[in-house]
């Protein structure tokens, strides 16, 4: 496994692959790797000749400086895991390497960034578009892998590739859950023991909500989910929306012939958790 810190070194390696027509699978991460990332890497290994994992905690997608400071960083353990998984290349750039100058770009993302996460994390998706577009331009992968836990991010990156007219296929990988249902996330380690015990309530509420589709309209399911979280004094539901998976428009009627996804964000003891589930 080769670990590169600079764009020049990485580009040098990648250009030798282009001439031999090798397919490249890119797994962009912010580190603090967990089994969700392992599933992305394993899928990338199955589908590509060469797998490149990037580890970079991207400041431009954080709208809260204490969230950025507290984001878990476990580089040594991450590299050990990636070596065990037989990843070929790892890119671990510094802040100066990725942003030698302030990135002034504003992306128009067809308003997909204005709902759900976008309403609660101002400019978050512009920051994601900045770093992902830089990584795509630098590495020109055949495929790039994203977890479905960050459903809105996946939808936006898929659109970004269209907007930028890039020939990269964006692969979504299923959410990996703990045994008790909590969606795996780098942020889970920040939960206190007591809050960790409460956290599976998020998944179980989503699951129970899907079971209400025969009786309740989408709007009524939304009200029901909100009422469940109101009974949890330690949890604050930021939003729950049931949207279709292309334009992220709210679903009004279950009869609509679209893929429906229920998405939420919850604050639990200062840790922000997101999750989602298909409502089909
Ligand atoms: O999902 C993440 O970890 C990040 O948003 C990403 C895609 C690596 C961009 O920084």
C-alpha cells in the first residue's frame, strides 16, 4: 500500500495507471474509519483494478468550528485497517495541499442543497462539492463510492457529476448498522455510554414509521415521527422528511411512482446523527 501526501506524487502514480488502462475506484473519506467504510472499500476492490482511499477532514464542509475541532481523527488505525483490506493507494493531504488558496467557488446544485441537511448546515454541501470536485479532478476515477447513510450527499454528488459533465460512475453502498440498529458513523464514538444506549431509538422509530404506511399519509407519518421524538427528552429531532430520491421533493401521496426515502437528523448529547430508510 502506497501512502501519498502530495498531489504531485499521487498524480505521478495515477498517470502510469491511465496508460495501462486500469480502472480506478475512489473512496473519499474523512478518516475515523469504521465498518461502513470497510464495505465501501471492499466493494471498490471487487469492481476496480486499483483502489484509492482519501483521508481528509475537509474544513469547508463544517459550518461549526467546534464540530470540526472535535471530529475524530485516527490516522494510524485507519492506515492499519486499509493495509489489511489490501487497498493500493491512500492519499492523506494536508490542508495547504488541498486548499493552497481559499476556495471561492459556489456551486449551483439545482436546489438539492437547500432542503434537509442544507437547511440545518449552511454551506455544508458547497464545501462537499468543493472537495469532491477537487478529488475527482485530481484522481479521475472510473467509479467513486459513497455510503447511503449520507443519502442527500450521494444524491448531490450524483448531480454534481452531471453538472460538471464528468465520466465517473457514483456508486451508493448500503448503510451498515450496529447489531442494535444504530447506523455506523464516525461520530458514534463521541456518544456518552448513556446516549449510546438511547441511540438505537432512531433506527427503531424509522422502522416503525415504515410500518404505518398502510394507515397514515406521508404527512401523518411525519407528525407521528415528530411526536415520538418529543417524548425523548435527550433527543432533539432537527427534521424528518419523506422525499423522492431524484429532486428530494417531499412525497405527498404513497401512490407516487417514485423511490421514497425517509430522512432525519437528531441531536443527542451534542452529537449530530443522521439516518434514513426506504419507504417503499
Ligand atoms: O462523507 C464524507 O466522509 C465526506 O463528506 C466526503 C465525501 C469524504 C467529503 O469530504
